[in-house]
C-alpha cells in the first residue's frame, strides 16, 4: 500500500495525531530530511531539463552521453566539481569567502519549509508563510555581496554591486504583487492560499502574475535580468573566483532559488497541487516544471538589459503597475466580494491588457549616454 | 552629502568571452560608466608581412588564409588580385565568376558570425549565434566541396582558382541560395523588432559620418554611418560591374545600424550569387602561370570589399620571385581605431556591444 500509493500513505501519516512526547521533533526530522532530498533531486532534474531544453531551442541535442538521454549528466558534473581544487584568492578575505556560499545556499533551502507539496504536506504551516518567504529570500543577496567583496576581484565586485541594486529594487514590486493574492485569499499561509483558489489566481490576478513573474526573474537573476553574472561583460560575475564545493553551492543555490520561485508561482497563481485525475503531488510537480520551462524559454530567447534599464524598469514600470494592481484588487475585494469569478476574469484580463499597452506606449527604454 | 568616488580600472581581455580573440581593453570606469579606454593589441602578432617577403608569390596565398580566418576566400581574392595586377596576368572568365561566387558566399558566412556574435554580446544566450552557425555550416560544406577545406581554403590561385567546381556544387549552391533569403527574413522577424534589442542598440555607440571618413573606416562600419562607399561599386574589381546590387546604408551610425547593414548585405550577396550562377560560363579555370615568375619592378595595390571592409594588399616587386614589400591594409585594425570615440560615456555593457558591432577579427588586426 505504501509503495503503490505514496501520496495516500503521506495523507495517513499527516492525519496521525502526534501524541507522544518526541512527536514534534520526529515530524520535523522526517520532513526536513525529506524536503532536502526532494529539493536536491528536483534541482538535478531541473539542471537536466534546462540543459536538454536549451539544446532543443538551440538546435543541438544537449547533454546525451551520460546515461539514457544524458540523465546522469548532473551527477557527473557534481562529481567533477567536487574533485576540483578549492582556491581562495591570495588577497581575498578568507572567512567571508568561505561563508558566502553558505549564506546564499541556506536561505534558498529554507524557503521550502513553508512550501506545501500537497494539502498539509508542509514542514511548518506558518500563518505568515508568504511573508516568511519574502523575508528569507532576500537574505541571499547578502551572501552574493560577501562573495563579490571577499574575492578581491573587480569583476566580482561589479557583479555584486549590480545584484544589490537590482534585488533591493525588485523586492518592492515583488511584495506588492503578492499582496494582491493575499487580499483575495484572505490569508498569508501558503496552505490557505491554495485552498482559497477555487479557480487559479492567475485568471483573477493576471497583472499580478505578470509583475510577480518579471520581478521574480530579476530576484533570482535570470535572463533578461541576469546582470550580476553577465558572462559577456563580467565573465560570470560574483562567483568568478570560486571553485570546487563552494562553486557547487552557488550553482545549487541558483537552481534551488529557481525551484522556489517556480513553486511559489505555482502556489500563488496556479492553484498549487489542485487538479483533476492525477495525484496532487504530481500536479504540483507538473506545474512547477511548467513554470520553469517558461523561465528558461525566456532565457534562451531574449537578450539582456543594461543595468540602468533594469532599474528603470523596476521603478518606472513594475512599481506603478503593482500599485495600480493593488488598488484595483482592493476595490474589487471591498465592493464586489461575492462577484462571480466568470465576470471578474474578463474584467481583470482587460484591465491588464489596457495597463500593459498604456505603459508600453509611454515607457521607453534606451538612451543612457553620460557626458564625460 | 557627496560621496567620494574614484575611477576604477578594469582589464577586459586578453582572455575574456567577448573580446572575440585576444584583444584587451583597459577600461577606466566611473561606476558603470566608461570614462577612458585604451585598446591593447598585438597578442596574436605573427609577423606575416615580414614572413611573406621570404616566400614566393604563390607560397604566400596560404598566409592570407590566416589573416581574417572567418573570410579566407576574400583574403585570397584580394591577394591574387594584387599579384595579377603586379605581374599583368589575365584570368579566365569562368574563374572570375567562381571567385565572385566564393567571395560573396564568404561575405554571408562572415556576416552570419558577426551578427551572431554581436547578438551574443547583447546577452542573448547563444540561441541566435547557433542559428547563424547552422547557416554558416552550409556555406562551409559548399567550400568543402570545392577545395576540401572548411576554414583555410587556399582556393584562389594567381591566374584563376585551384580546381573547377564539382558536379554536385551547383545544385547545392542553388538550394542554399533559395533557402537563405527565407532564413534572413526569419532572423529579421525574430530579432529586428525585439524591444530589448532595440533598447540596447539604438543610439548606442554612434560613429558620426565625418569621424568615420576621417579615420578611413570602411565596410559596414562606414556604410552604417550613411556613407555610400563600396569598393565593388566605387572601383569595380574582377567582374563586379556586371552584377546588379544595392549598397545598403544606415542613417545614424549606431550599433543597430551596423547590425542592420550586415543583414541587408547578406541579401545583396544572395542576389549577386544568383546572377553569377545564371551567367556562369564554361571553360578553363586557371591560366598558364609558372610556379616561379618575376614580376617587373614596380608596385601594385589590389583591394576588395571584404566582409569587414576594404582589404588591400600593397606589393612591391624588385623583379625577384618574392615580394620586396608585402603590406596588408587590414580593415579590422582601421575600424577598431574608432573604438575609443564610440565607447566613452557609455556603460560597461554598452562597451561590449559596441565592440561586438564593429565585428573585428584579431588575426587580421595583429597579423
């Protein structure tokens, strides 16, 4: 029974009252280990999926030597990277250099404490779940700056400076986009947000989804906002002086963050684990991979923006749109709390289209020369 | 409170993903803004001009392959034209046509790499570059058919070309030419109206018309500044006066115009190849030229419109079997001299784009 239907046994486990004294810690231990394992396996799957997918976009096969369809490639890469010599730059700050990958990696992993993989399948169902996510995920940028500073390398430093400016700016539209969802769901708990979605919030909050998606791309430094590791300018930026296990942690953290963002988008906007026929956990995974596909589709298609354009986009485009979205959502929640969703969906999509067109009309990127 | 800042010197290159070889830019940055730039070249200097003085005229052809290795056919052509001018050697009709076909195919191949790498510099993660490489691969296959090489062809000879084309070449060329214009349209559709690409390249790195003429820039860099100057029209060499084609020119001289001019030039090259295929006569491809010959004392300058600009070979003969002086007018080097004026005042990311938009080949710059 357990083997044939893991999701059922999980449900049974969740319903078991944790009565004995060590129950809480047992629950915590099992879940923590389980989540770390699931996250790492998913990250491996992500790396493989992205590399194969990029290969398809770029008319080449992608990794196909290790195992069937190159499925063992992430493992081979991991082994290679672990066997590399660990180098600290001669005049680098040794302790900060050592600490930076940890500071980047741990918060990224901690996000998963509040991610429900299915109903109640969550390590800590915090009643401030989404707030916790926003708070924790902004810690990573400290680690990035530590890495850039301690490497004693100019490319690293520029990359780190860029990432500070960028992440701090995009935090604001990111948070504001989430508030729209929170107002609709009436709760900050991730579990409650999913349960509140009789229809996915992407239909009721299309503008919020757009803003969140773009801001999240900037937050996790993905194309077209991948300035801090702009290969063509900074030769991968902040982590250029890292090798071996430390580099592996940065690399893992990057994908863990992508996984986290995909999971959060799934929970906030796509109805989490809900879906017909298939078991909930599978629905969750399908949606997460769908979002991730969108992310690397963007990566394989679009050129990168310049730093001042990135900042202008955050402050002049995303922030006003996010505020307007908040305002409109607030009116809708107060004035027509019982409005039928099938009326609100077309209205909200129309509002999104009009606002986006309006902004693309008035808002132009470009220019940027400074008299010297 | 005004923060005290100081300029920041950063070395881009010689080992760097976007310097297209071993170029080095010593940038002085104020924050992200470039306030000074010092180009450093010479990492790939092989002394080809001096080496060539010790070899016979025929032996020098392979050297020219190794100048701009993305346009070896054009280099071959420029050199053999100079030697033929010096020694007064005539070329069979069919060879002239084959030379034109090869040179135009080479122009397409070089522009494909130039445009692809430029888009890569813009930050598009390899996708445009790999699509361009796919088309270039077909051209390399065509070259492989005629001379058995894919990069250093050594195909042109003094007095013609080394081999006649094989039977399967013309059908393959016909297929390529028919497909190519469709591919150019496709790229244009995908890229030319991309908002981010426009934001990154429009108005960036402007090379004014006067400056472009003053530094004697040539090729797409000059034409994008609005100067209608193409050696194929201005001083028709080989048989270029028999073909109909236009010279696309830009208006502003920014990075986008340089990109646009290259794309349009590919279309014109396709037109020329189509005309040359229709007119292709039969006959000999190599006239009788001895391996060792003594050109009369004198000098000659043969120049062509190479993909990157005016490529010229200046040869001085002292009636011996080897050139007394062998000088290369390398378009990449001369176009590169405008780099500082174009980049100053722009940001670090723009510096990479402007540099990419000049489309240089370091093997030609350093020689």
